[in-house]
């Protein structure tokens, strides 16, 4: 069903940012390389990544919705929030559509803030420091 209130021309087409990610998925990129590129796409679009907020900032209802997500329901949600998960270059859907939907949901819930980013990285650092052989956490640059 087409919603006339949605301006389809002005949607952020995630596929335009995710071309290198698509190539890595289809060219044998390993998990670490894929994650780095996924994060690069998220930073380009939102200025944040999935690491910049914690899962517990989303409600149980949000988690249940994410667990039941299909490409079609994700696409509908994305369009209502100004994004397009379809891949017009390769046909179908952008790779990692589920992760991008997490980012769209986080933005819709107001979670992509400097305060939440700092809290998420603090929590991550505390988890690292609790490891047996970790004495410090050093970052090459400040968490974005």
C-alpha cells in the first residue's frame, strides 16, 4: 500500500552508501572487514554505529519487534522514517538490512546522542577491564 504522505523522492537510499559493503559480501570479505565497512556506512549516514548505544536502551517491545523482523516489515518501517533499504543497483535488499533497521530504530528512539555514546563506551570499557589480563583500555582515537 502506497502512503501518499511519504515523500519517496527524499528517502535516504542506504544502498548508495553500501556499495563497498555489497562488494565485500559478494567477494568473500571476512567478518571483521564486513563489520568495519558496516560501521563506516553507519557513520556516514548517522554519525554513529551499533556500538554507540546499548541493547538495554531499547524496550522489550522493541526487542520483540526486532526479533520478528522481516525484510518487508523492515523496509516499511525504514520508509516511514525516511530511509530506503532496497538495493536498486543489484536488486533486492541492501546487505545487513537488519543492522541498518537497528540504527533507524535507535535514531527514532532518540538513542544516538553523545551521552548515550559515552555511556555505551564506558560500559564496554568496564566489561574489558573485568577481564583477567586487561590492565588498561587504549583507543587510537576517541570513540566517535
